[in-house]
C-alpha cells in the first residue's frame, strides 16, 4: 500500500519530468494532431528557455560592465538601443522564415522548407556585410547621434564598433533559429544559445578585467566576448543544419539561389521588419528622451530593461511556439485548430506574466540594487520596473496575438498597429509627460505602459475578425 501511494504521488512529477525531457530532445512529434496543450508545451518549453538564454546575454554583459562605472553602462545602453535596429531586421526576417518553413512543414513538404532556409542564408550574408562595414566606420558618430557625451563616446566606441562589425553572429543566430523553430526543431536553437551563453559568461570577466592571460579591454571586452559566444553558436547551428539532422533535412543543393522564394520571403518579411523597426525606433526615441535627464537615468533605464527582458523574452518564446503551431496548422488546412492554439497560449501567457509583474513591483529596488548602489540609479530603476510591471497582464495577451498573426504570415497588420500605438501614441505621450509636464523619466515609463496596453486591446479585436486565416504564404 505504501509503495502504491508513493507511486501515485510521484507519478505526476515523473510525467512532468518525462514531458520536459521529451520537449528538450530531438523528436518527431506531429504538431498538427493531438491535444493542443501538449503540442504547445513541447514547443514552448525549449522556446521559452531559448528566449531566456537570449536575455542572459544582455544581463551578463551589464552585470560585469556596471563595475566599470556609469559611463560604461550608458555606452552599453545606447549601443543596445542602436542594436535593436539590427534585432528588428533579424526578427523581421525570422518571421518570414518561420512562417514559410512552418507552412511547408504543415504541408509535409520538408524539401521546400529546406529550400526556404537556404535562401534565408543568402539574405543574411548580404545584410550582415552591409551593416558590418557601416557600423565599424561610423561607431562614434552613431553614439553621438544618440546623445552620448564625449566621455561615453571615448569609452564605448570600441564596444559599438565590435558589436556592429560582428553583427553576422546576431543575424544568423536569429535566422537559423527561426528556421529550426518553424520546422518544430526548437531544442536545436536552445542548444545553440546555451553554448553561446556559456562562452559569453566565461569570456566576459576575462576580457573586461584582463584575468589571467587575457588582455584588459574594459567595456570593449564585453563586445568581444558576446560576439565570440554568438559566433560559436552560429557555427553549431550550421554544423547541425548541414549534417541533415532534424526535420529540415538540409543539403547543399538547397543553397541554390531561387529568386521566387527570396522575393516571397522578402515580401513577408518586409511587414515583420517594418513592424519591429517601428517598435525599435520608438524604443530609441524613449532612450533619447531619457537621455535629456543625464547619464544616471540612462543607466537606470538600461538596467531595468535588462531585467524586463527576463519577463518578456521567455513570454515571447511562448509566442514563438504559438506562431509555429499556427503556421503548421494552417499548412495542414486546420484553421480552427490554429485559432484555438492562439487563445490557449494567451491564457498561459497572461498567468505567467501576471506573476512576474507582481514580483517586479514588489522586488524592484532589490533587483536594481544587484547592479548599482548609486542612489539616483536605484530610484529611477525602481520607478521604471514598478510602473512597467503594472501592464504585464495586458502585454502578455498582445504578445501572443501579434505572434499568431505573424505565424500566419500576416506581418502587415501588426506593423500598422505598431505605428499607431508607438509613433502616434507612445512617443507624444512620453515626451509630453516627461519634458513638457515636467514629470521626468517616469513620464517615459507611463507612456510605454499606455501604448503597450492599447496595442493589446486593438490586436485582440483584429484577430477576432479572422482574416489572417486566409493569408497566403
């Protein structure tokens, strides 16, 4: 009797352990059949962990760089605001890749999915070369354009030049991971980011502070460590891809340029790129408004944003899982199942983000204190975390619905919504509250929460109309 009781008590934990193990291993599950919760979970676990790994990059860098002083932190924050433009390109292109690959996988056409991936590689090569040359040449000018003073430019130009010059490590990590996610091979992307993060964590203190045989490079060392870690992660993805593993079954012949596929991918991705350029341009504007009030608010905003990424990126991982399932189920001709996926993922994400929002509000000062003891930074950072934390439940809904639209290949609609909510609402409100009304940096934080909440409400109304089900990819 005792044995049976213990077995009964432990079996749910064993089932959970087995489920997590299955989600993190290469599997051949068909995500267009069976319980939606199971399919969503198998994809969401590795994708949420993958996005958490992405957040670790930024937090690790800022944790070490914060020991170098306010100017170093400000340099990282301003550069990251610039890098968000690159993220916009990478994520936007990744949307097109995920939508096309997932649709082909849903249609049971693995050869076409691999061909899409081959075209994405060529697009990545062209873009990374252009950004690399311009980024190295104009690093100092870009920092000045963002409002950095001479001290910040002197300390941060090397960091900016290396990150932009090595942008291929960022771009290909996003593009290849998007292909694997679309195919349903999410554990591959997770392994690549885990490898990249491990190397970054090891190299960061060595290159920043000159430990052992390594040179002391200061804030520039953080960029070298990050670029090296990401680069090794990309090499792992390429190795896995060319070994014909997983659902893509990629071969050299898939690198043959197919203009029709490239054209279609660009058409889909333009909406995604525009969507994130609009959003990231707004974030750059937020940083520029905060910069009016000095280096301390910039440093506080930078630290707060790093911590917010811990909430947003794992939640975005759940959105990526929803996008993949929506695309695959539309490819399989199961539009109603695709819609059910979106609503179920929305419920999960709202619960997850609500808990994190409460934690952010309650522990805000302790979180900021982990990175800086400066009274000004502590005050501004605490204010940012608490104000933005109030909107987490509504952000959660918008994240999933927007990603569901993207997974269906309807990237144009979220672009329009972003333009309205961010450029026509967020920037004017943030500036009016912070500068004109004299509230200061807190006005920027309130502008963000108002616009993000509006985006979620409008996105739900658009999704309910169902036009995304007819999108051709």
